[in-house]
C-alpha cells in the first residue's frame, strides 16, 4: 500500500512537470528574444561652427527713481514688477507747500515788476531835467542805479518763480524710460527727500536687452582671424564692432535657444591682464520682456557652418560622471557605449563634435534596461533633425 502511494505521488509530479515545462520553455524563449528599440541612422546635417561663453543680461539704461524735493509720499500709480511707459506718472508727493511757494513767487515777481516799472518811469521823468540842470547829475545817477536794481530784482523774481514751478513739478514723478519697474522702496505716508534724494524704485529698459560676456584672448584672436579671412564675404567690414554678420545667440537656463539673433555692440578696449579676457556685449530684441536683467545664459557666436555635422536628440545623450556618452548599435545589432564631445545645444538637439560620424546608428530609448554588448532588434527611425534656419 505504501509503495502504491509513493508511485502515485511520483506520477502526479511527473505529469505536473510535463505541463510546466512548455511554460518554462516559452518564458526562456521570451527572455532570449532581443528587445525591439528605436534606432536612428545619422545622416549628417548642416550645423553651426560656434563658440560658447557665459553671459549676464543687463538692462540699459537702468534708472533710479528718486525724490528730488522734500515731502510726504502720497501714493504710487503702477503695479510693482510691471512694464511702465516713458512719461507715465509713478509717484506723487504732497503738493500744498509747493503750491504756496509758487503763489508767493508769483506775487513777489509782480511786486518787483511794479517797482521796476516805477523806476523806469522815474528815469524817464528825470532825464530831461538833468539835461537842463534842473536836477543834479548825482540825483539822476541814483535814479538810474535804482532802475537797474529793480530790473535785477525782477530777474531774481523770475528765477525764483521758475524754481517754484520746478519744485512743484518734482512732486509728480514720472518714468524717464519705458521698462520694468522694481519694488517700491518707500510706502505712502513716509517723509522723503529730507537731506537726500530718497530712492523710490528702479526702472530698467528691457527692449533691447544687453548681454555682457567675457572672451579669452585665444578665442578673441580666433574670431578676429576668422573675420579677417572672411572680410570680403562680410561686405568689407574688418572688425567685430562694425560688422553684424557674425550672429550671436543665447541659450537660456531651460536649455532652450532664444529664438532671436543678437549683434555685438561693444568690445572692450583691452585684454584684462588679471583674467586674460576681453569684455564684449551683445544686443538682443526683447519685445515681450522674456529676458530680465540679471539672467544668466550661454552666449554663442556662430562663425560658420559645417555641411556634414552630427546632430542628435539631447535625450539620447547620457551623462555619466561629468562625461557624455551615446549608445551606438553596430551591424550585428549589439549595443556599445561611446564617449562623445558635444558642442552647441540647439533647442532639444545637441551638436556632437567628436565620437560619432555620418552612418552611425544610435539608440533612442530604453537606456535603463540595456548594457554594453546586449543585442537588440532595431526599429529604424528616420533622421529628420535639422538646425532651425534662424540659427544657421
């Protein structure tokens, strides 16, 4: 009986294995099937030959709005952080004292004008009398002197009146430029302008926006040499400042290229001996105010183009320990990790300077589940990457 039970148990196990083995075989077969992943064959593209530097945006001009007369700040009439227009009223200071000063200056001038008119009449009346010796020359000279003093007093009164008008005008503070205005530094009800021109706010022009950057001496010589070599193509201009044919671009902190080209509008007069660099400044259109003063960006000078350059999706670039790698797929469909040197980032693409060539196949997905030497089933994707026309 015991032997029968053992035999029955073995039979059940054997039958179970017969059912399980096909499933195991199917699972093994699935594991051995190479995964299907997207692969792109690099065809080569026209890419820019560029030089990159770090730039800092600056609003020019930047104007400090200050109180020029003493008084209590009444209000402001703008939204902090917004764009204000040239001539727009920003602040008002209590006016009553300056209106009274203006009224006094007008009355004082009227009094002095009356005194001058009387002095003129007196001189006119005495002139024929001195001619007939009816009065002494000294009396006439006194009258003439008094008339000149009265005239000078009128001029002084006019100046005082103009100053009173000017002081009254200073109680209404307008923006001298169009640009972004910062936070208000003094709130209504506070006394401003006593003993100093109190800072109320700051306005920076943002269209155009200027970007300052430094270039090392070697790069500067390279650019100047390129300019001299291509001066005939640059319509006769033989220096950077006068020639806007070298496009300047900038990549923002979100790794997107600003869609408008800039131009160099300033080059420093000397190489800084402490840093070995020269200061440059580029001007960019900024109508919508996207670029704000103080923003950092990567400034790129485009010197020319390469017809058979390598352009890859930025997502295919795999940074590992401060180095960049790309996974290539060889003719046997094996994956290999290849180090590359990158150049300019253009929108969601990057230029590869070294490590890849036209005809190479690169992996576009599945980076978390692959390793060197692994075989895949490539799903070919056409290389349609092109540099936007504005950046060429």
